C-alpha cells in the first residue's frame, strides 16, 4: 500500500520554519506530480500560508509557489523601519500584500479543500484551530512570530504563531478527523540530531536549547499520532539550512526537497498505524 492507498480522509500537515518553508514547495511538486490531492490541509506558521494556497489551488499550487518563493526578498516580509507598535519589531504589511496576491477567497470555508490554520492563544496558551471565518486574519495569526510580528485579535482572543504549541500540526490533523497524515516538516529541528555541544556563548546556547525544545515537541507529537494512524513524514534531503530570513537560497531548498521527497514516495509502502520516514530522520 503506497501514497494513494492511505486511509481516507488523509490530511497534509505543514510545519513552521520561516523561509525554510520553501522546502514545502519542493515536496509539493513531488506530491502534485504523483497526482496526490489531500482531503484536509492543516498548517502552522509559514505552513499555514503555503497550505491555504494549496487548498485554494489543488493540483497547481507548487509552480505558483515556486515563483513566489524564488522572487521573494527579506525586506518584503520583514521590512525594517516600520515599527507598528511596541508589540512587535516588524509590521505585517508585507504578509498582507503576499496574502492579497495569492488569489485566495476571503473566508476559509470557500477554499476548495477543508483547511485549518493553527495559532496559539496568548492568554491561555491553548492551541487555536482556525477552520472557519476570515482567512486573512487566520493566516496572520498563525504566522505572528511572538515579538517579531504583531499578535492578531480574532473572535475575542489574542493569537500568535502556532509554532509555539504545534510546530508540526499532526495532532491538529488527527483532531480534524484525519485517518492518515502526510507531514511536510522543515528545518534542522525536524532532522537528525547532531550530538555536538554548542559554543559557550549566550546566543549559541539559546539556539541549541530552542532547537532541542522544538525537536522534542515534534517527536512527541509524531509518536503520539503515529500510534493511532499512518503518519508519513516526507524528507527534504536538505543538510545545510540557511538562516530563517535568507530568501536567496529558496531555489536550492525547492529543488533538493522535490527530488528527495519524490524518491521516498516512489518507495513508500504503508501497512497500518506507524511512523513512516527515512531512517536518517529517526
């Protein structure tokens, strides 16, 4: 049993990662070339933006996204010199323009494929699953990196980036009714753990702790969900990840992920609840 035999409904879960989300586009190419269309799409942070576009344009999102990613520059998303308030370093006007150019409907319910954006309630710490209502505010909430982009007030809640609570939203996919899930996850947090001690500098120690925190969250959620339903984690093949704001390497991420995920999908065999991924990522 391979990709097209996964139990339905099958969800695609797209994780966070900023510019590293360009790898989502490469994996999307591999899926589209094999005629795969999911029943549900669940996205966190940049995965919410990519996921909403895929939900709006099934079968043809990857080529459009590749053009966007390879032309995008840091100043368009994180423009210096426009502090909106004391709540964030950058304004969200760049993201608003990007969303406006994506050809999306105004409401989540009007997307071609059922879609959920994952955010976090900044008051309660609870996961917020945004599966209906205004689409733009849902995407802005899911991508609102705390302190970097402004929080979003939606339905009386103050919401920030869903990556804080669900960096890879497989539990949300299960909660949405998925009988199997295909995971698009990016970044060093999602790959093999290099057992090296960081340099004894504050920034290096903080970066290492953050990586371990996210990786432990990802592994916990993957193991929990894979005990209940088939959970397929598509590899990207990317070993050298750029900085999260370095858009110049988008084409490399796309090409590498497309080839690696394609080879994995052609060999995929699924037989019941389990975590299916490359041995290197385990």
